[in-house]
C-alpha cells in the first residue's frame, strides 16, 4: 500500500512488530520471563508477596519485586494495603491485567497439553 | 489437597509454574523476546529468512537464526527447501506452532488495542 497522507490517524495504529510502538513494549513486558508467570498466578486470585514467590517457582525476591513494579507502572497490577492487624499488602490484577492473564492462560493451557509433543520433537531433533 | 499416592499419573500433570516442567520450558521458549514475534509473523504465512528479518523490526541476523533453530527443535517451525531456480528456504509453522501463534495473536491484539491505556498508566505513574 502507498503511504497514506500525513494525518493523526497514522499514529493511532498500534503494531507489535514496530520497534518503537507502545504495544511492542507492552507485549515484551507481559511476555518477559517472570512477568508472564506472575500475571498467570494473579489470574488465579490476589496474592501476598511471599505466597506469590512460592507460587512462581524459581523467582528471586529481587526479580519478583522488579516485575511487580513494572506491571504496576504499566497499569496491569495493583498493590493494595489491607487494613488489618497486622496490615498486609496484596497484589491483584487490574481489569486490563485480568484480560492479559486470560490470554496468557490460553497459551499456558496449550503448552501444558502439548508438553509431551515438545519433548518428542526435542528427542527427535537430538537423534538426527 | 493431601499428597496423592505414588504413581505414574502424578508425572503426567504439566504445570507451567513448576521450574522443571517441560511446559514451563516451552512456555518460556515461545514467550522469549524474539520467539514470540517470530511466531506471530509466521502466523501470517511462510517467510524467507530475510523477509522475516524485515518483518520483525529490530531482530539481528544472529538472534533470528538462533530463534528459528530453537523453534524448529521444539517442533513449532519447519524449514522447507523449495525446489526452484534458484532454490529457496522458507520457514513455516507446524500445526502446534500455528495454535501457539493464534494465542499469541490474541494477546498481541489486546495489547495493540490497549497501547493508549498502557501509555496513560505510565504517564500517571511517572507523575506521582
């Protein structure tokens, strides 16, 4: 297609393939190593920091804290202080975060169901 | 739930949260920085190497080659030599790769549609 004439409409088309598009940055942010697992976990309900750390097997305290900060900055996770004795902090998904988690869950379901196929492909490849 | 008695059934439950599960490795492999964009691109059709490199804005030759090798090993992408003059190599998705690409596309669609919300969240966060 020829270039469209200059106009604001051009700037409104988001494209994950474009290096400088916010959607590309957001896509990379939610598919980042720990972020995707944290979003999946929070898709099951709200979590306190330590419970979340146990759920996401292998994440370090530092990486989990950084990941939660990024997800909070991007409007996907909220940090809520629950007034109780003692007060506690809980993390939960925003409506956008919940939509993202749903799509990541569909992907995770597929890969959980296909784990044996991936194993078989790897074994076949190694045996070539 | 209490621990189930020992038995082979326990080993058959794939769980992306478990560090040593194949599904976790597969999930990390398809959400890796370039792999997810390559799968999305191949979801639109088969590509030759250089065309794929242009499509996935910002990927280096080396990273694209490595990514394709990993996806081929995991049974998600095939490399096909097309008999023609001159012969050419094309990359395309396997049926599993196509299912994965569909789910990644659903995620990318959402993030493309939410780019403005993510921008707004970041701006609000920066202004706090």
